[in-house]
């Protein structure tokens, strides 16, 4: 068994009882034909001979697809976190504390978390590419309105709407990849999409930092909106038409049954929790870091603070190499390493040294993006039907974690300073390690009951 297969087998073998039940339960067997009648069951179509035509690295369409989704990831994260590096300036203009200004970030991620599941259902009916295109179009239009918000309340509302619009992209993108890319290349393909997220998050924050230093935060978010327009146009031109998509049903009963199936899977539940906890760390750290670096003892200018986000390039690398990490260490080993790296970065960032704070951010970013790429790709491999909904549930948990991290991290900073924010992050990392340990224990018990799956 190859190392890559070992990583996959940990996913398949961790929840055999759920899949067996899904296949043999009389209740579910009556529900599945309804899905097949509407034509969803991506997993079923994956098993047909035509599945051999799915994309693979070096094959036709793979580079276009990778670049298109990379640019979609850039636009998504640039828009979603466009105000994060500007929070000190927003606090100054509206005369509010960090905990209040942080709602411009939390509202966007919260809107995405609330709407990602309904939008994924639309993608099952109308197609991944159609929903992703519409989501980006609405989000960039709202992005061009954000600079004109007359008050903090209006800004928060616009950001919430923008997050809701972006909800159609993450889950649909992962479902598109699961249907159009061969399984052995899936972790790498999703890693490239996540890498696009990291570049978007980095470029948005760096650009806004320097532009805001000269012309203010409103011009800065406007520039991000223009960049997102260009990325959205290129995405639509480059993304290959899907070949393996089969329209599904919009019936609430079918959707509820699919969601219930996914939430009944203990492996998926663990992956959702891991995604939420990793994002709690990341959301808290990057929401508050601007305040830490613009205040004493650092007192750095806004442009320099924005440039700190160049460490996102580390996330680009760690996300795109997640497939090799899983092949070498297995899924759970990769998650342990990601958690340990994140915790080390948190501890280093407490020291009042720009160099050590920067090194801490590098480790936090590398650990987060690696953990996110591993967990999200495991969701796509684990789900045997309703992949858009499985990915949507992960994205919902992920962005709930972002909203919680942004809000709780800012509150902890207001009460205890940077040490408070770090404390919140360490608790979240402890949760990741604990859940992964529980997964390891469950896998060992399953192997003892059924050695053939080990």
C-alpha cells in the first residue's frame, strides 16, 4: 500500500458503520432513488467508466481549471477579509473599540456561514459553475459599494450581504473538484484552491495597508473591489465546463435527508469541528494583530502592518503541499503537525519582538492552511453523496469559527491584551488535538472489529 493510499484509507476506514448503514438501511434505500431520479449521486457517476475522463495533473483542462479556481479563491478571501487589516483605521473614523470594529469581519464570515448550505443546494440543481459565477458577480458588485458606507452599521450590513453572496463559492468549488478531478489528485487540487485563498487574503491586506496609509480605508477597500472584478472575469473565462455534474433536487426533504446523513457520520462531524477550531485561531489572530502592531511597544505605520500579511505566502506553500504531507504522515499525522505548528507560533507571538511576532505569524499561517487543506479534502473524500452539502457543512462550521475567533479574539484582546487572544487560540488548538486523538481511537476500535478495513 502506497503512502497516498494510506492517507485515503484513514478516511475510508474511519466511519465504515455509517456508510454500511447508508447502503443497507431500508429507510435510506427509499430516499436514494429519489436523488438518483433527479440525477445527483455524484459518487455513483464517479464509478461509471466515464469517470476515467476526469482531470488529472498534466491532463487536458487541468491547468485552466486550477488557475480559474485559484483566482476565485483570491477574489473570495480578498473580499471576505478586505476590512481586517484596516480595523484600527475604521475604529478611528467611527470612534469605536476593536470589539465593535471587528463586526465588519465577523458579519461577512457569519453571512457566509449562514448561506453556504442553501447556496450549495442551488449548485446541486443549477450547476457548480453557474452558482460560483453568480456568487462572485454579486459579491464584487457589493464590494464596490462598501467604500461608500455612511456609518459603521451600514458597513456591517453591506459586509454581511457580501459574505452571503460569497457563500455560493467555497462549497461549490470543492464539489466541482470532487466531480471533475480524479481522486488521487483531489488533495492537491483542493490545496491549490486553498492556496488561492491565502494569496487573496495576503494581497487584500497588503494592498489595503499601503493604499490606506496614503488615501484612507475607503479607497483601499475600493481597490480590492476592482481587483476582485478582474479575478471574477478571468475565472469565468478559464473554468472548463463540467462533464460529470448531474442536476439534483431542490426539495427540502431531500436536502434535509442529505444533511442528516452527513451529520450522522462521526468522521465528518470531527472534520467540521476541526475546521471550525483552526479558523477560530486564524480569525482571532489576524483580526487583532493590526491593533497589536500599531500600538506600543511597536507603533508601526499602517503600510508596514499591511505588509506583515505577506506571511500568507507561507500558507500558499503549506496548502499546496498538503497532499504530500498526507501521503507521508497520513491524515491524522498531518493534523497533529498542523496543530503543533500553530501552537508554537502562538507562543512565539507573545514576545515583544517584531522578529519573533513575525516568526510566530509564519508558523500560525503554515499550520492553519495545512490543517484546513487536509480537513477540507478529507470531507470531499468521505462524502459518498451530496458532496456539495458535505462541503457546505464544513464551510459553515469553518466560517462560524472565523466569526467566533474574530469576535472572541477581539474581546479577549480588549480585556487581557495580546496574551488573551493567544489564550483563546491555544484552547482552540487543544480542541483540534483532542478531536484528532478521538479519531485515532475510533479508527483503532474499528480496525479491531473489522481488520479488513484497517
